[in-house]
């Protein structure tokens, strides 16, 4: 790969940057530049667990194994006093790492070759089966598998989830069970569910079990596969006396869903319903020190932290600039006496993750200069061992004093990434022409120089532009760090937060529940056009500061980000190159599988009175307005994705769709690519695409030379409908 480009920062931009608190300043530390291998091997730590005496912490780091061609989970043990750590074992997958109460051991869901099963792990790293289900169920986008969410890679699951009682004597766990009757005649809704089936799938049920102190297990109940809480969040268990409390989802015909709180009595074996709610926004159960459920409510720069008791009584702890219950933040922990709760927070302004210690009479906010994203706590809630990371700072283990808020370093997670000289990245907020604010970051080219304008790429994915390190949930296969090394300014931009106004929050909730108000036109304007205005106005603001070149503007995003990319290129003439990843939502063909979420956006099906709404807004029906060269990288090549590609080609817009296959012919790549070879190829393809259409150069490291050779023909036949200068459009 050719050398990184040299570049600089204009004086006007320096003045703007000086008013901000830089995340990392160029020149602060020496080191090497970023490589694509660095992006591939960023560790992802999802689990930490402390020993009962708090002297040891066990954690799991998932790291791409380039030689094996897949990610592997490394389970490590660290001495909290000295920071010394050692590797215990390596698994294909490790999840739900927890201490077993009343013992010196830990438990975890591990895939050691027999699918995901529940194991006991001791100090020496020996893993012994606790629950071994021989009838493990294949999951993921693969033939004869259960499609468990869009992001899970093809694998097998024996034990789906589990939870220990506080005394460690009782164990709740759930298992997937393939339905035995697969070959059958289907009717009505069962047939409709098959309309976009690409692979032969199986259906499952989820069995809940409770194992007692005698080692015997009792089946509590069975849930269907359309219960999203059972398949993805079943382990949110509350132990209340003789009852095991949990939430389930019941069908009510709405997109948002109806959810019930159930209690199963472990003595009588009877179950009762405690209450129900609609449109659940988080699966995390947050029980406060007053025995109620915690949540943040309201609008504005600060939200009210409220605890609601079983009888409906509300206690307000005050207003704070954070949200709680975000799955990206650290998990909650209630002290053994129930009088204190520590939980993860996400700052509304900085998009940084921290902690809040909640007691009956007050809240202590714990936050540093970087995010605390995963934590384990001692039982008394005196301290925590956490993962600390930032957008320019590799993850490391730290010890957090929950009384004083002091954060002390323990050990690095990945020394390789500490060798990289941090790029210059600053937090930024942009207010668009509609008055809505979008937060994010500006990533500068290394060694940028004043009085030089740079090509710019906007990268977006919902609300994931936050203070985390090279997170694939945000940047996907867009190698933003390497793009900055090569001379691009990269703007990492979030959707405008719905907490800003009643109108925006109402639109967001209408989309979730599947019906308005507001109506389709307002929903389109608030949830998509509003974001496009943020992108346009952010780029123009950076151009006014002398940093970016308006003739060389690109945009990239996957999933939610692909929606924004596809709307941006059809509703704006600013962008010259685009990369849309594994999306297709909003296209008419998508109504077949997502009708309930399309209804509030368009007002009905494409072949109905709602057709004018589709003509006005659906990207494929507005392809003749596109000025950008559009790359689609996909993992499944679904009808909506192909619909957009064919429409762009008919409109003579330069376009290419690239399908990345799974590990075998019987499987697909995951929504967030998991195969290192696919991630490497797709990152190189993105670099080559943007270099060609924004810089006018052919990248010698382009992964598909024959495809790149065809870009010249597309460039020559490109329509001149967008020939006016960006400032004149």
C-alpha cells in the first residue's frame, strides 16, 4: 500500500479546535502510523468478572486471528493489586463471564468445539462443563440454521443464557430447541414469513430451566422464537425471595411489541404476571435502591433520573446529562444489601461512557477523560475493574474507586495498539439549518498543514460515533484511521439526538411502534432529511473554516448508516462518492419483510395510495437525482439492495455492488463482517473507491483490478446533471 499522504490544518480550523478539548493532539507521542492489520486486530472486551475477594479479575478479549481466519476469544486473569496478567485459555466464542457466588470460580458460555455451552473456570484456567446440551442448535445466516439476529456469525448454541442466584445455589438457564416437525404444510402468516427466505432455516423454541441446590433442573416455561427478549435478553433475571422474575414479549400486532413481567415461584412452580408495558426501549432491568425500576426521562441537555416503584410511586434523583440502560455502557450492579446501585451511563454531550453510583438520597457521577465501557464490581460497591478506552486511546484495564471517583491504571489490553501514534481527533457538534444539533468527531490527516483543503468523508451509523476505540459497530469496514493516514479528513457524525425536541422524539417513537403520529412526510423529514442537512451543513462549516474541499466530498455508512447514505445521495448533490453497507431499508422491495416499520414512514404498501410517498422518498425511485459514484458492499444481496443497484445503473450513475460470501457455500457473512479476509478486502475496496472518485487516482492496492478497470468506463459515461459547482447547487 502506498505511503500515507502528508497534509495540514488551516489557521481558521486551529482557532476552532482551540476552543475544544482535544481527544488526542498530533505530536503528543511518537509512534508508528495505523495499518489495516491494526484495525482488524483491535480487541473487543465484552465481559469482566471479579473474584469473590476482589483480588483477581477475569476478562475475555475477542481478537481476530489472521492465521486462523476467524475471531478467537482470549480469557485472561489479572491481579488487581499488581496488574500482572496471564492467559488462561482460548475459545472460539466466550460470553457471559461471571463469578459463581460463594465460590472461588467463574462461569462462562464457551465454544470449545461443541457449540456454546456453560462451563466452570477455575484459577488455573481449567474449564469443566456445568450444563452441556448435546442437541446444540445451529444459528446464524446459514442453511438449516436459526437466524438469531442479523449480526451473529454462523455457529452452534447449546446454552443460550444463564444467571446465578445471589447465593450461588440456584441456576437459571435457557436453551434453544429445534422444533421436531420441520416438514409440514404451512398456512397464511406462516407462509408470509417465508417471502424473502434466502436459505432454508429451522424454527426453534426457547426453554427456561431452573437448577436447584440438588443439581436437578426443572423446566419453567417455553417461549416461541418471536419473543425477542427470550432469544436476545433472557438473562435479565431478578431474584426476589422465592420468585424468579423476568420479562417476556407477547405478540400484539405492533412493531414496538408488548412486554410482560412474569414471576415464577421456585417452591410452588406456579407463574404469575406482574404487569405489562408497550414499546420497550431497553432489555436491561435497572432496579434501584428503593426497590423500583430506574430510567431517565424527559428532553433537553439533562434528563431526569427516576425510580418507579411497583405501586407506581416515583422518586426523582435529579437531572443529569446522561442516559442509562444503554447496552454499550457498563452493566449495572446492586450492592448485597440493596442500598446502592452502580450503573453505566452515556453522556448526552460527549458521547462518553461513565458510571453513576445511586443511593437512596443521591447520585455520584463518575467520569474521566475517556470512556468506561465494561466493568466488574466488588459486592460492597467500593471499587470496580473497568475497560477504559477513547476514540484515540487503546483499551486498557483500570481500577475505579467508587467512593472518590479516582481511576488508576492496571494493564494494557493490546500493547500492539499502544505503539500507534494517536491521530489528531477532536469532538465536535454541528447545528444544522433546522436547528438540530448532531454530535461527533473530526479526524484530521496526520501531519496536516495549514492553508490546505483536504478531501472529506462523512461516516455515520446512528449514535455509534462515540468515545470508543476503532469500534467495528461504528466504522464497520470503513478504515477511517487509515483514510486519515492517507490524507482524508473524516467526519464521524451521529444522528441528531431525539432528546432535543418533542417532535423528534415523537417521530422516533412512532417509527419504533409502527404507527404515527406524526405522519409519513414529517417522519421522513425528521428522521432522515434532518440528518442529511446535518451532514451537508457540517461539511460546509468545515469548508468555511478552510479545512475541506467541497469538490471532494464522500459519505459512508452501513445498516442505519446505509439508510442515511442512500437518502443523502438522492436528496443532496453535495456528495461525489458513497459507500453504502449492507442496507436496503426504505426501498419498495423491503416492504415484504418490514411492512410494520415501513407503514409509519410511507403510510402503507408500495402498491397502494402510499405510492406517491415512495416516489418522493424511496432512494431507488430517485436514482436519476444521484451525483455520487455509489458502492454497495453487502453480506446477503437482498432484493432491496439489488433494486437500488439496478435503478442506479439505469440512471447511468457510476455504481457497483459487491457481495461478500460466508465461510462456506452454505452460509453468509454476518451483518458486521466477522471473517478477517472479508474485512480486509472490503476495507481495501473502500479505499480504492474513494481514491478513484474523489482523488482521481487508481490505487495500486485495489483488491479487484478487473472491477477497477471498469470504473473508467463508468466515469466517461457519467451524466452531467451535477456538473455545477457545489456552492451553486
